[in-house]
C-alpha cells in the first residue's frame, strides 16, 4: 500500500538534496514536492522569521494550505461515514433482527440483557 498525503520539502543547500524528491511528479497521491533554492529541507519547519527568503515563506503558505485541505477532506469523509453507519443502524431489517432480550443502548451498539 502506498503512503499518501506526504509533503516533501527539499532545499538545494543540503549536500544530500540530490537523493530527495525534486520534481512535482515524484509526489505520492495527495502529496506535494517543494524544492527551495536558497534554503535547506528543514527550514520550513522552523518558526518564521522576518529574514526568511520569499520562497520559504511561500512554501510554508502552500504547505499550510495543503494540510488544511487534508483536514477538511478527512473531516468530510468521517462525517459521511458516520451518517452512512447511523442510517444503516436504523434500517427496519436490523430492528426486526433484535430479539426481546436485546435493546439498542446507542445508535452504534446493541447490548444483550443477561437473564
């Protein structure tokens, strides 16, 4: 299984940058590749400074937008899955399958009454 939603940031000031992801097409699904000419790969993870080069500032903004999109997509997928699960738990066939010694304690669980 491939990993998804990974941001690869590389800086040409790293002596090992040649071994990194350097082209946008190298990105895995949902991810991105950023190559900064004037910085190192880890500088985007540091606190912003007024002395930061413009490309570092723009890379941080782009990374933040991507991560915000991932959060929105994950939230929407969770809400959709919860709605589907909750609507399935209320179907007549499920209610008919319950015996007299069972009760629904929440929309997600069936609890057996011990005799």
